[in-house]
C-alpha cells in the first residue's frame, strides 16, 4: 500500500511537521499570520496561544453547514474566487433527495446524479459532470472530500500539542481540548449516519504507524467510540456559558452540546437500520456487522433514552438549554427564531456563514439565495411536505373532522407551515405571495421557480435585505427540540408504549407553535408515527428527514409518487382560486428501489487501495 494515497494520510503526525513552509492553513478562510520572515510550522503555531486558538478555529470552519455557499467555506466575507468544495450536491441541498423538495436545478447533484440513478461507488471520483464542481460534489456526503478528515487531523494535532503552548493556563487548555474532542465527535457522527462503521483514528498518526491496514470498525464499535469522544468532551467543557461568556464563546461547543450529539448518535444506532433481527441488505458489510449489529437489542433504545433524559433534566434545571419561547412573540415568530437565531438556548450546536448580495465585483456567498429565489430550480417544496402539517387544532388534514378546506388549504394550519414554505396569499416582501400560475412568484406553469406550487421560506425568510440577505445565517446543526423528540421516540420503543414523560416531550414542542397536546391512549405504532411526523414538520430542510427515512427503513416514503399543486386564479375580482394536484417528475429509485440507498457507497478508489475498507451492502 502507498500510504500517501489514502484519505487517512490527512492525519499524519506532527513528527513530519504540521505544515511545510509552503503549506497554507485554512484558518477562518485566511492563512495563519506568519511572524515576519518565518514559515508557519508546528513550532510557530504552538508557541503562542493566539495561534493555537486560531488553528483550532480552523476545525470549527469545517463543521457541517447545510446551505450552499460560494466563496471560501470558512470565510464570512465575499470572495472573487469561488470555492467549489462547498458545493454540497453540486449547488443543491440534501432536502432535494427527500420528500421535502423537488429540485429543478439542471446541473445540481439531485437532478444529474440522484434522480437519474447515476449515484454509485464511483460518484466521488467522477464528480459533477455538468458543472464546475470537484469530484464528489454530487453526493450528499463525501467520504474523502467533506473536510471531515482535515478537521479530525487539526483536532488531534491540537490535542497532542496544546499543552506545550507557553501562555494560557491548564484549565483553559483543558477546555480547548474538550472542544477538539467534540469536533472530532461531530465529524464521526456525520460519517456514521452516512456510512455506518468507519475506519477509526484516535490520534495524529506518524508515517511509521500507517502500516497498510485501516479497517472499518463495526457499526456498534463506531457508535461506542463516538460516545467515548462525547464523554471526554463533556468532562472537559462547561455545560453552558452564561453572561459575558455567552457572547464571547457563542458558537463554541459545550458540555450540553456534546450531550445532545451523544443522543443523536445513540438514537441512530438504536434504530432499525442497524438494530434489527435481519440486515437491511445482505453482503459482507452486513455479515461483518459494519452496516448491521447482527441482531436486535432493546437496550440500545434505553441508552438513547437515557442520554436524552440526562440533557433534558439538566437543561430544565439550569434553564441553559430549553425550547425557545419569548414573551410577546407570536407562535410563528417563536418557531422562526428557534431555528434562525443563534445563542437562543435551543441551538445546541450551530454553524454559520455570511450571505451577501452579489455585485459585479464579487460573486459572493450567494448561491443558496440566488438559486432558492430566482427560478434556478432549487427549493421547490413538495405538496407531500405541505400536507404533513396539521390544522391548528392538531388534527391531520386527512381527518374529516379537522376543518380542512381544500378550497382554502392554507387556512388555520400549523404555524410552522408558513414559516417553512412560501404559500399563496401569505405575507411576502411587503405584499402577498402570488403562487398562482401567472402570478409574480410563478409566472408560467413551465417555469422552475415555484414549479411545485411552492418554494422555500425557511432560511430565506423573505429573501431580501430586510430579512435574511446580507446576514450571518445560522445553520441549526442540532436543536434542543430534537432531544425532546428523541427522548419520546426512544422511550416509546424501549417501554413498548408512550408514558407521560414521552407525551410531555412531544407536547412541549407542539405547544410552542400553539398546537394542542397529542391525543392520549396511542399505541406504540401510533405514537411512533406521530413523533416521526412531528420531526418532519419541526426540522424540515434541516437535514433530519433523510436520516429519519433511512434509519426507519421507510421504503414507502422513498418510493411514493411526489406531488405538486397548480393554483389557478379567476380572471377578475373578486378572485377565486382553483387548486389541482399533479405528479412531480419520477425519480429513479421510485421505480428501481433498493435498500442500498440507506447508506452511501465508499468510493471504489478507496476500496481498491487495499487498506481494509469494505464496501457497504448493495454497492459492492
């Protein structure tokens, strides 16, 4: 094996020197400032706490951010040169391969790779075929090019060297090491949910340690290792920041952050994708327990339940982490601020980028806003997502007693609907949205903007400078609402039926937007479905839905025919509207479904390098 050919080489140790004199370090989008006439080496970085801190900040820059940006991913200013490595799925977003969004972006990854059935184990090396994107830009998560390994490398180098920084006290260094362990845990959790069992790195490797084998751990061992990282971080970090520290350390990981991440990893691990009596698909990856645990164990649900419960109890006792509500806010405003505002007590982990309006001189970090609101074809919401939102009385629209009116379909609906989706007649840029064919938001039936009858509002807000444009946009990587719903789900599965605490945890999320409590007396299956629907409505577009569909092996959600809504307005006032459903374009897997899609394929290029990487079932 040639060690310089594998992705793990990114983690080669400090003994080779952290950087050569000519190597550039991606720190906040800029290179580490050198002392005059001196190359940046490991000795430079760990000779001063300011430099060491900035080096660790470089790892934070690689945390997952779900919206598509231009410019350097780590920069909060516009740049003349785009960084194509930030182009998730080739300018598209993950929601486009769920039942939340139908993309019409012709050169995006959803359309060119996923809808067409071209995704396979060669996608990362083949890359985006119709656009200026690097290899792997059309995958929802890239094994070799997602920055995960770069972040892990930075963190382990930091952990192993920060104690020799001459300034900075031991307690502060311990806290920073806790943050580094936390970042590593985030990177591994992201990869675990996409690939299952993973090659495991636990320190910065020297060249002599790379002996030719770096096999995958089992899925269970990978989860256990993530939990250990989380526990290390929890031990070294404050549970939360208060007062001035809340401002000074905004965005930094905390003990509460890592308790939340631990819950997310354990919930995925306990779910039927891995935790079942039979594998989702046979193959060597399943037989070696890399993509299946080898059997069902209810205790996995208990571990997820207990992890969520620990955070909920401590968060409620201290008031540091909670479901966000603000006196004087409307239900709708509370929901918007919960996912959009940083430092609000609900966001356990957040990442953020700055979106600027483009000028002739600067293309800027604008791709998501441009494509989501200009007719490029990104962000067209499906009627299936719209229909998931209940009435304000809590009843689904399919219930004949709900009061749903198909001739006025957006009246008296869950407030989260209009904060997630731009719908006809809602407030929009100082007027009302015109989603009818011929209206200002949908000029023609054949157009790409609002081609489904809807387009995205979440994160875009009203897509202008008065709302989100020219703002630092926070990505809610993990919210406290997820912890409450995770507890409810895990408790229901472990105990065989929902108890009072499971109901309370769902209802606290529902009540925030004015919905009534769930009906009492649900069965285990009924409650499970209620929780999954609640997650769909609460976390739409937040990169939760795909993983819920996959971990529960919801084939029917992958294969169902998705729908749009054509809206026709009468020719003259008083205007009336006619609503007609239609089927959206067929996706390859809707007629050629295989459970292999639950997990991503490892790149064949990596498999062939012979360091022990075994392919996931179905992608062999």
